[in-house]
C-alpha cells in the first residue's frame, strides 16, 4: 500500500511538472492573429472610402485586434471622405467604438503590442484629425503612452518620427509623458544613426529629421527649453551636418520650426542674458547651447538657398508657394 501511494504521488508530481512546462508559458505568449482577423484586415485594406471602413467597424469591431484597429484608422485617414466623417466629431459612435476598442486592446496586450502598431495608431489619429479630447475620453492616449514606456527603445527612426508627428497633430502638450519618452529615444537614435543612409529602418532620412523639428515646434518646444537641451542640440547638429540633403519642403519645415521655437520662447517670456553686440559665427556668446545649435543649423540651411538651388527644386517639382512663404517668414524672423 505504501509503495502504491509513493508511485501515485510520484506520478502526480511528474504530471504537475509537465503541466507547468507545457501550460504556464502559454499565458505570456504573444496573441496570435486568427484567420477571422486576417480576413477582416484584408477587407479593411480594400476599402477606398471611410464610410466602407466604418461599416466593417460597426459590424465586426468586437472581433478586432490591434492590427485591425490600426488598419481601420489608417484607411479612414487616407480616404477622401475620412476627415469629413471623423475630424472633431465625437458624436460618431463607430469612431468612438473603434478608439475605445484600440485603447482596451493596447492596454490589455501592452507587453506584446509592437512599436510599429503604436506608431501607426498615433500617426493615423493625427492625420485624421481626431480631437485631443476624444483621445483622452477614449483612454487611447493614456494606453499608448503606457505601452510606449515599455517599448520606446524598439522604435525605429520612422516610427519615432511618425509618432511625434502624430502627437503634434493631435495637440498633445510638449510636457506630456509620451513626448518625453519619444524625445529621449529620438535623441539617442539620432546619435546612433545621424550620418545619413538609405535604409529608413536603421537610419534617419532628411524627411524624418525635418518632421521631428516641425513636430517639436508645433508641440510648443522652445529653443531655450532646458529639459529638451540634449534632444535639440542633437537634432540641430544633424541638420547642420546634413543641410545639403534637404529638399524645399524639408528646408521650409526646418527653418519654420527653428523660427517658431524662437517665437515660442519670446511668447513665454523666457529671459536670457544675451548681449546681441557680442556675437560669434555660432550666435551670441552667452546664449543657451540649444539656441547656438539652432543658429548654426539655420545658417547652414540658409547657405543652400541660392538661385541655382531654387531653380533645381522647381525643376524637380519640389518647390511650392507655401515653401517659399515659410522660408521667407523664417529667414525674416531669424535675421538670416
């Protein structure tokens, strides 16, 4: 009898150990996209109109995963009727349902959501013009911020640029946690991959750099922003180094951004001890480091604005009247 009990206990122990090996790890496995969700995603991707996307949302949103939510928002943002149906419209039950579903999925699967999915959500919502209050009420911004804190170091340059751009379009405050997370990782990423290259997944393009500058200025960043000194100095350093790579739109965006940051500082009554009579090639000697870096970057860009450069940009179809207007305003504001 004792021997029988011993054998039974040992068998039970082995069974429990087997269960712990086989079953327990499944709890932390990444959610697998079901065949139904693959089918839904294909249907969303074929939609040309936002109204068609919203019809699928209305019917199937309970079965969506994070990928489906991102695809739906991206298709709506690209559709010709997207902004008309969605922008600043918190009465659209389908949009509210989609945003709430995305927020819940991101929050529930926080450790398994990919950086590209977070960037896609922010970029699509920004492009679509979803109002900031709606993002807050649906808890999507808080959920994405929480996940970004976990995965920020995994973002590639394009994802960082798109995410910050989306935040700027959404009207997120410059001191919001997600801006700090993205900004810190943009600074680190620029330092690693700021010399230029052809692979956007591993390096920064001129467009990505210009989008970051535009987004920071739109968010309300100032060239005297002490908390952003490392990011701004790194960003302006890359712009100065790669000034020849920027096309007309990128030059316009960056010069506008530098001028806007200077204007933001003035509007916030930021006091400096700058003596305008004591200047060097890099700007007034006692200006903050980021201001001097901005001065060097703007001068490097302005040096490219020759008659031949404008002619080449026009010939390549890169020059628009808005670009010229932004460059003119920025150069006037900066005294270039």
